[in-house]
C-alpha cells in the first residue's frame, strides 16, 4: 500500500510540475485581460487599437502609433540580425576552424548574458550621440533602437541556427560532396535547407525578444507617442508605453496600460502563428529535412 | 499508516501558520506607525526625513512609498496613508478637509546643453519652445504622470487646459535620463528639479533670474513648487509630532541636504 501511495504521489507531483508553467501563463493572461478589458470597453476596441492619439491626462487612449513603433523596430532589427546571424552561424558550423569556434562561440553567448539595461545605457551614451552626429535629428530614433535590438537578438538567432546546422546528419554532407558538389554548393543546397526549420525557430525566439524588450528601447527610442515619419525619428514601443507610465497610472489609465498588454499579447500570438505556419509549410517542401 | 502522518503534518502546518498570522497581527502597534505615500519628487526627501526621525525615535516606524502626487492625495483621503505627499500647489477646493503642510520648496530648472549659447529665456519663450513652435530645439520631457512634468505643465504651460507639450518631444523616464539626453545633444532643452541639477548641463535664467536656493526662497524665481505633506483633517499624535519635527531646524537641515529649499 505504501508503495502505491508513493507511486501516486510522485506521479501527481510530476504532473503538477509539468502543468505549472501552463497554469502560470493562463493566470497571467487571465489577469492582463481582466484588468485591461474595462479600458477596451470604455474606449472601444477599435478606437483603442487604431486610435492615433495617446493623451492619458485627457483620457484619450489610442495605441496605433505604438503598434507601428513596436513592429517597425522589430522588423528593422530582424532585417539586420537575420542575415548577420545566419551567415555567422554558417561560418561557425561549417567554415570556422576549431580554435576560432572555441573563442567565438562563448563571446557570442556572453552577448546574450548582458542585462538589457546595460545595452540601453550604452545606446544612450554612445549610440544616440553617434546617430545624431551622422544621421541628424535628435539621435533618439527607431533606427537607434533597432541597432541595439539587433545586438540583443543576434546571439539567440545565431546559436540556435548554429545548433540546427550542426545537427544535420553527416551523411547529407558526405553524399553531396561525393556527388561532386563544392562546399558552398553543399551548404547552400543541402545543409541550409535541411536546417531551415531550426533556423526559423531561432528567428521566432529572436523576434520575441525584440518585441518584448523594454528597458533598452525606452532609453534610446525617444518614446514619442506618434507614428514616426521615417526610421530616423523617435518612436514608442508598446512595452515602453506600459513601463513608462505604470508607476503613476490610476483608474482608466491603469486599465489602458493593461489593455496595451492585451494588444502586445495578441500581436505576439499572431506573429507566432504566422511564423509557425510558414515553418510548417517549409518543412513539407524541403522534404524530410527536419530532425 | 502513511495517511495518518500526512494528515498529522498538514494539521501541524495549519496550526503553525494560524498562530504566526495571529501573533503577527497582535504584535503590530498602530500607534507608532506612519505611512507616507505619494509624489516621487518628494519621496527622496521624505525617505531621508523618515530615516532620521526613526533613528531618533526607534519606536516610530515610518514607511515611505511612491506612486505620484495623485496617489498621495487619494491615499490620505481614503485613509490608507497617514501622510500623503504632493509636489505642486493644491487648491483647497480640490482637496476639501485636507490639511496642507509645506515642508520644502523646489525650483524647476530649464536646462540646455553646455555647448548651447542660450543663457536667458522668458517664461513665454519656454512655453513656445515646449509647445513645439521652435524647431531649432530638441524638446526633452518626462513621461505622463511624472510629478516634475505636472508641475512644469502647471507653472509654464498654463495647466492641464493650457498649451500641450509637443507630441514630438523626446520622452525620458527619469531625471537622469533627461540629464543624459540634454548633455548629449547641443540643441536639446529639458527641465528638472533644482535638487538634481549638476555640471553636466547648463541651467537657463528665466526672466533674468537664475534658479538657486535664495531665489526660490524669496520667490523671485517663478518656476517653483511646494513639497506638501497632506493629512486628513489636522494632524494628530505621532503624525503631528513627525510633521513638527520635519519643520524644525533639524528636519529642515535634512531637507536642505537633499537639495530642496527649506521653508
């Protein structure tokens, strides 16, 4: 009887541990929705999402400029980071000699361990004046934020891509080389397509980090709640909007910040679904490349 | 057999938690406890005052929390705090039944980059610049809800129903970030509390008056605000003693050390 108890208990504890993360996520989503919904209702969901003006002191809440800001910064950051990290990953996985990899890999992983506020501070002190001198304007801009974000997502995409490239069975490479293909042809036509699903996973994670980053973006993006006219103008991200005003917000303003959280959550879910769908499609066309 | 142990253990845990909660509640003496909630601008001064007072009177525990001036007023009205702090002028119609104690004054400085050749502006010029009507400046402001921003809007922009700060202003989330932004851009203009100004930026004279402890105290520097302690009705007991101590020479010395202007 004692043994059965033990079995039962261990089973349940393990189950609990496994579902606890799901429970926590559901609780958080539930709380954010519960707190944000009153503002959505009062302002009107469409007015809230597509409203151009954010003036909490007049109870006007529209987050469209922030949606543009968040998506713009993320897109720009990925535009810089994806090619860099994929080529970097190919170099590390296929070309680099062993000693070089031993130095490069930990260096890149260190980048991932630097706290975001340090990146932000670096951006504020070094990058913002640099951008102001060389590109004009105030230096606080979407582009400045994207450059900081690029450095922040680079290690994520790079190390996951490298792992994906290295986990391709050696037979693929051997077969390709045996057919007379050059090293570059093998990388381009065999290894890279086979590793693509893993690379896409890395890009998704990088995307998540870019869109969720708060502190570094607050410090360098300028945080103006209007749609930027160009990438050299300041912008405000959804996350920055919450973090900037959370300390003081009361009543409807408080709820509106949670509603901003709902918008952010929805955006991330939509992006995840899209990228997962692309990934799924890709898997089929590559044909058995997925491991 | 095992079930018994488990039930026994649960009973013991429940009893321990119950006793702990009961004892924790019973040992709290409300008499010696003051909660101060409100303005983030007053917070550093209030914290220092509370610390010094607690050191002199160890049986009085003072908690200081931020939240903003509006939170300070609200908490003192609904009784969750004994003292609410407020960092701008408060009309008695807006806060009926609330006693106001001015514990310090603070000047709001208009700051520009060190390399800027601007030294003197009128209040109207500052208003025009922050309204976005002068494109030669990069306007740096604080986030919505900040006490310094509210005071600036009240004193320069003509209050909430006056002129708005331009939407294209750079928004920085702290005094230090504003300082950094202004220090790093020759065209930038911003505002910050007199207490936080240092050599990295240049302070502009307003209507010919340079902000300083003396000019704030004699009222000749116009962009100033009081740091208020609010209580529901006249303060009594420990709260009154604390406020009186803050207004005493000893308390005012701490106010001065924190960079605010003594009353």
